[in-house]
C-alpha cells in the first residue's frame, strides 16, 4: 500500500503493509475539476464579480493603484491574476505598485520575486516588499474594534485604488486565508500584528480552521479591512496540483465570504472519532519550505489525533526554521517544553512569532510529533520534535505500539485538507 505525499517539489511515498490498509483512512479534499481556462475565469470574476460593479468601473483613468499579493510561502497564481487586472484597469503599469504582503515574514529575495512575477511584470510595475518594522513605510489610523492599533503600509493607503489578491484555504487560527488578511496582517505594522496574534486571540476556542464569524482573529482582521476600504478583492481556490478551481471577485468581504463557503465544502472533512496515529504533510513546496510554516500541517493533524497519540509530519524545510524571529530563538533556547511554554506566558510583551510557539506547544501537549525533513537531527530535537529518517517505518512502528485496532489517518495534501471531529 503506497500513498503519495506532498513533499518539497518531488513528493514521497508512504509505504504500509497490506494488513494496515483496513485500519487506514486517507483524507483528501473534494476538489472539483479545475477551470477550463484560468485566464477566462479570472476575467469573468473581474467583469462580472460576486458583489458590486466590475473592476474597470472602479478605477478612474490614470489612477495610482496598489495591489496586495501573497508572499513566497503561498502558492498563489500571481502572474495570471495580475496580468488580467492590468489589462482591465484604465491606468498604465508604471502607476501600479505590487506590494508583497509579508506580514512578519522576511522580504522576498530577487530570485523569489523573479519566480513570483516573471520579468515582464517586474519591469512593468514597481514591486515592493512590505516591511512591518519600518516606521517610515507605515501610517497610523484610528484604532479598530476592541482597541486594536492600526498601522498599515503607506503605499497601500496613499494609492487612489486599493486591490487585494489572495488564495483562500483553511487557516489554522484565522479561519481562512486570503481576503482581508491581505490587508492585515499582510500589510500591517508590527504593533498591529502583535495584537492580532496575542495569546488570548490565538488561544480562543473559535480561532481555528474554518471559522471566521466569532473568531476574534478574523473578526478584527475584517474590521481593519472595512475601516481601510478596499476597492476590489480577487481570490482563488486551488486544487492539490495548484490549479485554479474557483475565482471570486468584487467587494472584498462579500467575495471572500463566498470563497470561504466553497473552500469549506471542498477542504473541510468530518471524521467520526480520533485516530491513534496521524500522518500529515505541509502541502509540499512552497508551504513546506520551513519549520515555522510546517506547524500548519501539524495543526491539521492535531484536529483528529487522540490525546497521547502520534503525529508524523513530512515537510522538507529547505529554508530551515528559518533563523530569524522569536520562533527560532525560543526553540534554540533549550529547556523542557513546559519551560518554553512558561517563558512564553511570562514574557512582558508579545513578540513576533510567539503565536507560532503557542500553537507548537499546544500540539505537543496533545501528542508526540515526529518530523521527516531535510533539517539536521539536532535542530529537530531542539524543537521538541523527533527526527524521522524513514517515515514509513516510523508509522508502522507507531501503529504497532498503539495496539491491535489502532487506526491511522493520512493527510497527503496537509492543511489543504482539514479534518474535524463531527
């Protein structure tokens, strides 16, 4: 029994003995067929949007335009989306700024920008990496609901027309990606991001995959986007091969809500009871390029693993932990898991990436986690994870140790599919 898993750019197989087949549940999304023509589907969403008038009617001739796009960790089809937008709007490319919505992530490198946009877009438009810690690039607005401070990218705010482009899939604490997240945290200042990711919000029971209403993270994200004003939102759904299966456009919050409904139908999968062993990926490259992102795959597995069970995550992590940020520093600081969690709770102020440490610790408090990756064994152990050289062997051994009747769940596409207990 061989189950292909998303891993890096090449994939890998999970090999199980025939006896394990009856105890194994492979959980995949219910993807519809990809659109016949990506270009035509995108143009339709721009000309006949889900909510509000067509894009061309919202852009005055010669207006300056700022477009928010996903950073390199996201598999967004940027070129066809941006090409269609530029062809629809009555403004020249030199008056268009493409803003890489990095949030707290590092800036995209020149090589990554070339891969993301291609030489034609890079030469036609100004492309700017958002930097959440650069005060000169930020503007402070009135606080949003719940007293959230609002600092946002100056170029985005000062443009005559603001457009967001995104990729919608379940998100492990914001409910779904894309949509208003392309404003905040994508283009927000550090002060805003730290509050949106504070301990209370991340620890809220509704701050999970698939929930937006009543989720304090997403509620505040929507409030900020509403306050700022976005002239047009364009979001896509993708299948496991990164092909477009749906395109949504128009008034940001309305089109994103419809995209989330579709994503829930396709990507959220109910199961009847927890599993003793769960194998998950992190959707392959580009999402599995570092350990920080791999927490998403572990979090998907956490949803259905039994207390004290075993999670195995396959994530290449070619970019390391990465080295920058509090996440890496906390993992390298040593100490027990309880000491890491206590230090996090005792910190006088929230720091970048503390939210990832919070989720990382929560998962490990529920189950053991083995990691198959390109990371050095000492790096994996420092993260309180168990390095796994042979994923198939480790999985078989865990099933055997769990006893007769133990059940295995496999998420070959990682957080592209989110299982949940009925």
